C-alpha cells in the first residue's frame, strides 16, 4: 500500500519538477508563471497595461497575416456561391429597390420632422464616424468578437458603437494603439438598451452566443402588444453610450422573445465606429 | 549532396511540425467553425498538446505551449494566462501518465484524455464564471469537450504517423 502511494508521489513529483533534455523550464515554474500572468493581467497598472497592449498589437497583426490564406479561400468560396445565385439575387434586389425608393421618401420627411422637433427642445446630437477594417473575425463558440484596425491613435474609446452600414453590430470593449476589439451583439455578455417600434416599449437585447439575440426586461403585456406586427428594435440611447435610433434587428415572428439581427456578423469586412456627443442647449 | 539537403530540410519540417501546428492553430483559431455546423466545435490545441507531450515531448517545448496559450487568450479575448494554465495542466497530466505507464495503450490514453479535458474545461469554466464574471454557455463547453474527445482517434493516427516519421528520420 505504502509502495503504491510512494510510486504516485514519485510520478507526480517527477511530472511537476523533472525537465526533459530539451525543456528549459520545469512545468511547475511555468504553471506559477501562468498564474502570475492571470493575476497581473487583472491589475490596471500602467506597465502591465502597456505590456498587454504590446502583446495584443503583435498578436492581432500576426494573426491577421497568418489568417490571410484561409480568408482568401473563404472569400473565393463565397464569391463562387454569389456568382451561382446572381440571377435570383438580381430579381430580388429589383423588388427590394422599388420598396426602398418608396420608403426613402417617407424617411426624408421623418428626418426633417425629427430635426425640427430637436430644435424645438434645443437638443442636438453630433456624431463622428470612423471607418475601420475588420482584421480578425474568428468565430469562437464561446466569445463573439472582432478585431478592428483602428485604436487610440484614431481617437477610439471603450463603449463606442460599431455599425455595419446603418445596423448596429456591437460596441468597442478594448482599445490598443492601432487596433481594438468589438464585442458583437450575439455575445452572451452583450446587453444593449433598445426601444421596440412601433409599440414604443423599452427593452434590453442580449446575446445568446448563437446567431440571434433575445429580448429581455419587457413589460408583462409585451406579447399581447405585438399582435402580429413587424417589430423593429432600435437603440434607445439610454445610458448615453449609443446614438438613439440605430437599427438593431427585428423580432422573430415565431418567438416574440427572439431578435434576428439585421447584420450578418460573419460577413463583416468594413464597419463604422460612431462617437456620440449629445448637446443639451437648454 | 542534393539528396542530403532535401533530407535535412524534410527533417526540419517534420521536427518542427508540432510547434508549427500549435501556433498555426492558435493564431488561426483552427476548429472548423467555418463549416457552420450548428454547435460543432472542438479544441484542436488540446488534442495536439496531449498527443505530443505524451508521445514525444522533445518536439513540443513547455515554453512554446505557454506562449501559445497566451496568444490563444489574446485572439479569443479571454483573460490572459488562462489558456496557458490549462495547456500546462494537460502537460502535467501527460507527464504523470508517461511516468506511470509501462506499456502504452490507445484506449487508456483516450480515456485519460477525456478525464483531462473534462477537468481542465471545468477549471476554465469555473475561473471564467466565478472569478472573471464572464457569462458563458456551459452546454457549448460540454459539446466542445465531447467533439474534442470523439475526434481524438482521427488526429491520433495522423500524429502517430508523423511521430513515426520523425523517429525514423532521427534514427536514420
């Protein structure tokens, strides 16, 4: 009995401390080092922040370069698929264009009306847009995020909204000198205050880790209010981080607590980062 | 002379294969996610580290594994150091298995692999959820563990083939 216990201890000690010929450090040393890194990376000391930014900068750039062949193959694959569907797409787009032309007229009128109303309450919303390229969009099953090629040198800040054309895709959660990380709306940790139109109800859109999101914190009568209407979620602007009125997605007809995002997060190539300044002139 | 050069080049390629694949997989986040199969994902790095540190640790240094973990955390967006910690736990387990095993057996290795990945994923999930308060999908981790376990035999035969090539060339 004692012998088997001794064997276990010897084998265990050897696993931790013994170095093979070509290993420079023992596993125990490296294990302690990794624990130290985990602890230190949570402190916001300037030196640690600088090292962290340095590691991020190098890794993102290297990953972008190494992923180039894979990205090219994926791009060619999607181009071939697009070519095969070109006629059907053309017909659909023609129909969609007609509808959009009609909507544009109404939209212009509403825009002017909105500006007039904002003038009446002496409030102006100024926003600046920065165009950024997606460097890395590796889809991890656990965390949904993308890396952009703009950072503090382009005056990016944590919390800024990121849009694909006009549709909200996420917010900036980490900023380095030349790049930044965006948490996508589909991530489990993403929570965005929205307003559901036309019913005018406030809610929160949360990520699920999948392709769609879920609607939370609605009023009890939410399901009755929907009444087979097409419900669109726009950013409410509550919290002052996002510009109000950015389209997020539409409520699924099948499940009223599910939201289908307007943007396809797997196809992002260029996005716009929006900085918001709300001036209350009262 | 040219055949000698060719031989030494292929020797280098084969001997750096594990490290090359490890770094390629963490930089590229290689897990066939682009197949877009619902819920399908597996951890290639876990399979690679388990196999090579168990069968031929001379070709996959612990420092490289530590650095690969750091890179993986940066790419995925997890707190830095967690993946390194988990990868090194695999190394400890494989070093222990190597020490206590007299005659290696595929089934034993495979079952040990299941136990180890369940253990390290539990540690990982606990750290992320309880310490860093990052919301995570437990089911996805479980499915990922399942697929990693199921795909181990395929990679085992492939890596075993490479390992035999390396051993053969070094002894040649």
